[in-house]
C-alpha cells in the first residue's frame, strides 16, 4: 500500500525558508529530500489510522493533518544528516508529537475531519423500566431462524458513512 504524502516541499519552505531547505537538501545526486515527507506522513498515519482509517477518511485533504506533518517533516529534514535541529523547529516537533498522542488517545480531534466510529464496546438492548423501581434490564431479541446466520437484527452502522439519501429522508412520510 502506497503512503499518502500529507505535506509538500512548500510547507517545509514556509517553516525554514527556501534557502534553508536548499542548504539542508543539497545532495549529489538529489535524494528527494531524504524522504522526509514520506517519513513524516508515515509518522502521522501511525497515530491517526485507528480513529481516522484510510478506507473511510482521506487525510490528504485535512489541513490539520498537513500542519502536523509539515512540522514533523521540517524536523526530519533538519536532523537527517546528524545535525541538531534549531530550537524553534524542535519545539514545533514536540508540540506536533504531543498533539498526535492526544488525538490517538481521544483527548483531541482533527478539527476538519470526522472521526470514524470508535472501536469501543457499546451497550445494546438495554431498557430501563421505571416501575416498580428504576433498574436496568438487558433483553435478548429472539431470532426467527433455526440455524446459520442470524437474521432480523438491526445493524448499527457508522453514522458518518450513511448515504445522503438516508440522511434527507422526510420524517413525516
């Protein structure tokens, strides 16, 4: 599977200047900036794929993912020859890494992409009767089949993947 590149050389030049990028990438022969954009994209995808799976979300269209990947790629470009990164670049890298950890743990979100349904257990078939005393009761739906695949069960899908026609269904019909 090919890696989706989440940032561009222009994004790195915005952080270091064109001259700064040229000084750090003057290899002979050129090595496509040492694959720093690919490494940064892999780094970002490692943290985001659980909550934003590539099959459901196109992170290349996310400005937030682009900003994070650009900060990380800038850091990788600065250190790729064994040189230390400038303090502001190292600070941006630390902020981006901390933000990725928060997103992965669910404490933060990408602001311009809807997260997929979380992979957490959920309760279903729970009803709370209030009489004679409030209590929770789990009920089982009985199948009408006698073997094989169960049928007549409601499928609870990811609401972010519903079709536009379903979402615009008139309620009064």
